[in-house]
């Protein structure tokens, strides 16, 4: 009788971590792809990245700094191991994205439909979701 009672609880215990793991990797890969594309765009000064930075009063060389930080942060989050480095990378991406949103807000440069404000906050939310859902092996 104890085997019958214990079996469903074991089945539920295995299902939740698997779902959490799938959610973690879905959110993390979406974050990684978005931040990688953004970082590459800044390093190459592709598209509107030049205007995006100069319109709010930042010097153009900032694109190289921000693009490099983004790519290094993505590598730190995706690569296995290095839990302390991951914590710093998550914090850095959060500060980078919220700082971008606030910089655009303070410069009254919201973009079309608030795009320059909403997109960085969306990335910051993805970053928080990835950090929250991370498995025990990726925590300090």
C-alpha cells in the first residue's frame, strides 16, 4: 500500500523540476539570443545603434563598451559552472537594461510607442526570470 501512495508523489516531484528546467532554458535562451543580437549590433554599429546612443547624449565609443559587456554577460550566463560569475553577469545585465531604460526616459527619448523604454525593461524582466528559475547547480 505504501508503494501505491508513494508513486504518485514521486511522479509529481519529478514533473515540477523538469517543467522548471524547460522554463529556465526557454527564458535563458530567449534572453541570450536577444542580448547577443543587441551586443553584436552595438559592436558593429548596425542599424539605429548610432542614433540610439548619440540621441541621448552618450559618446559613440559607448557602443563598443556596451556591446562587449553584453556578449561577455551572455557567455557567463550560458556556460556551465562559475556560479559567482553568473551572479555578477545577471546583475550586470539587469543594471545595463534598467540603466538604458532610464537613460532614454531622462532624455525624453521614448522612441515609437515607448520602444526605447519598454524593450530594455522587457530584457530586464527576462533576466530576472532566468535568474529566478535557474537550477541549484547554477546558484551560489
